[in-house]
C-alpha cells in the first residue's frame, strides 16, 4: 500500500479505480496498482516488477487463490465454509471473499475492486458451484473510497458444515463476513484436548469453539459466554442444529469470570477469544490492559494444570507481544505458565512476504498452575 505522502505525482488522465503503472523516484518501472486519489490509501500496488500488466492480472490472481483452496488445501473435503480471497494475502488488495455453502460473502475495501466485481464474482461462482452472494461495504470506507452501493442483499442466512459440525451463518447480524473461518483449524485442534472435560468458552460469539469442544471433542460439559445477545441466540440455534446441549450465558466475560472466581468455580479448559481490543495506536495502551486483565481472569477460573487457549485478532500486536501480555498476567497472579503451542489463522488466510502485518490472528496454547 502506498500512502498519500509517498506519491510524487500522477498522470492527469488517471481515473479513480484505474489500474495504473507505477514508477520509482528514478523513473524506473516499479509495478502496477489500483489508483484512487481521494482514498486514504490512494495506490494499492498489486504487481511488482518492470513487466507491464493489464486487466488480466485480476483473473490470474483470482485463479491462483482458487487453486490454493481447491487443489493444494482441498478444503471442500472437510468444509464448505472457508476464505476464498484474502485481500493482500492473495495479491488482491481490497477484496475479501468467504464461501458459505452456496453463498459468497464479499467485503470490499477498494473502489477499483468494487468496479470489477461484475467480472470477478462470476468466475468464483463457476469454479465453486456457488449461486448467491452477499456484498458489504463499510459506510466509512464507501465514503472515503467514493463507492456508491445501496447495500441490499437477498440472502439472510445459510447453513454450513465444518469438520462434522453444523453452523448457521447470519448475514444480517453477523460480524465481518458472517462467520470466523480463520479459527477453523484451531477449533479442530481444541477438540483433541477436551474429551470428558468441562470447558468454558469466553467471548463465544455464535459458539464456534464451544460446539467443536462438545460435538467433535466429546467434552462432558460446555459453557459459552458472550455479551452480544444476538450472538447467544445464534449460538443456541447452532447447538440445536447439532442436537447437543450447551449452557449459554448472556453476560460480559469480565463480570462472569469475576463471579465464578468468587464462587470458586473452575474449569479444566478455558478459551478466551475476545473481539478486537486495539484498532489503532491511540487505543493500544488501553487495549493491552484489557488483554492482560482478561487473561488474568481466565487463569483465575482455570483448574491448576488446566489448558488455556487465548486469542488476539488485533493486528497491531505481534505474537511475541501477545505472549508477553499473557506472561505478565500469569506472573502478576503468581502463576506458573507453560507454553504448548502458538498458532494463527488457517492456510486459507495466507500472508504475503511483503505484507507481514496481515498476520493478525494469534492463538496461544498453555498450561497454568
């Protein structure tokens, strides 16, 4: 991404959304990208190198993204819910596409990408056999990018499968594209640790980890806690889809953990998967404090030697920084912490070497005494 201060000049005939040639300071060809002079990111470089590229670049990148999911990862064998295009991770900055059953859930962050949806989405539908689509453009992004989008979508919900677990994806009330595909492999990994155990899933959203623990892992008892009332209602429907019983609690995770600590209630397995606490450098200090406090409270309701699975989706913090926050929470409480593993998003959320900041999801697996 090239920000305004980095742009020395532009050809007067370059229109917003155009695929333009990019030149370095010394005049040498640098690459090609999408141009939008009014946007916060006026130039999104899609191709690096001296060779000229045209509109065929979009179909090429889309084909590479589809080949990764269908052929190399063979995702269709285990799920019909996965990321098809992951913006910069697939060399298509500004485009996010998730596949949910027969429906594509599309997030657009770039005028140039929006202008090309009519050509790109039919390609995906043809390759995946999907039939419907839900397109969303954040209101702020629409204003700064100059995207005119009415926002009307006919698809409200769809049912999907993931490693034998069934979920309903609600596009009207769901966050982001409707369902967090990035945690898919972590949900499956959790299942291997919980057989016959009691599990607490804090910030459970629509029940991803909770259902994986009960249905896949054979947990004895699962409790899911979330402050979002609509998410809890969706979680209940998801449990019914799987004909399983989970205790759902509509409550703030901090308040719930404090009350359980007072009640001396402990769990052998605790999952912490909160929403994004840090959006910019301005709220970094407060966000880090929230992460440390939440992890401390999670440890306080964990049985000695129990498994803590703690997550962060704040891209500003890297894995080492997040691990340091978890460590501080443990040391502050006088607890012993043993790291077992560090994971992130599934391989359908790839990271390009020239855009490491897109590696946003961090998951730490640890035992605590």
